[in-house]
C-alpha cells in the first residue's frame, strides 16, 4: 500500500504497517538492482534523479570538481582543528573543567576531525582516479 505522508508531502512505502521514506542511492545496498525503489513505491525522485533514470556513466568534469571540493574541505577542516587546538592550548584556563575539556578535545574531537579529513582525502583521491579512468576509457 502506498500513502502520502501528510507531514512532509513525501510518498512512502508501507511495509508491515510502518512507513519509511525512499532515499535515492540505497537501492544497491538493499539489493533492489535497477528498480526505482522498494516494491510498491511511487517515487517522484526517481523521475528526476539521474541514478534512478537508468543513466550509466560519469560527468567527468563534475566528478573532478567533487574531488577538488573534497580535498579543499579536508584542508579547511584540518586547519580549523589546528587553530582550535592552538587557541585551546594558549587560553588561560585552569582546573578540572579545563583539564577535562582539553582531554576531550585532544582525545576525541580532534582525532575525529583528523579521521574525517583522512576519509575526505581518500574519497577525493579516489574520485579523481575514477574520473581519470573514465576519461581514458571514453577516449
């Protein structure tokens, strides 16, 4: 059964009495292959989204732009984390709260940001490599 969500105006698939929104990109994760969504869904996004229209290939320039954006944002996040660390280390703040805050920042938060930067750089480099390979294959 398919019903419109009155709160969000989204088309939803009703499965087992529960409603769940369809999000593009999950079809391969869920094993739906080339379907436009889960069984029984009516999805307006499928008509507009290139991945849902059956398009295969790559906008090489677009993927290169994505790669550059990912690498740039990784550098920006990295620089922001370094600035925060520098400011945190130079600010006059003593006591248990200060020590806990610094430990949290250095132990969890800065490390999490480094991981995000590493993942963005890895994905950005992979996108550039994929664009290069697509260009060679299309030549």
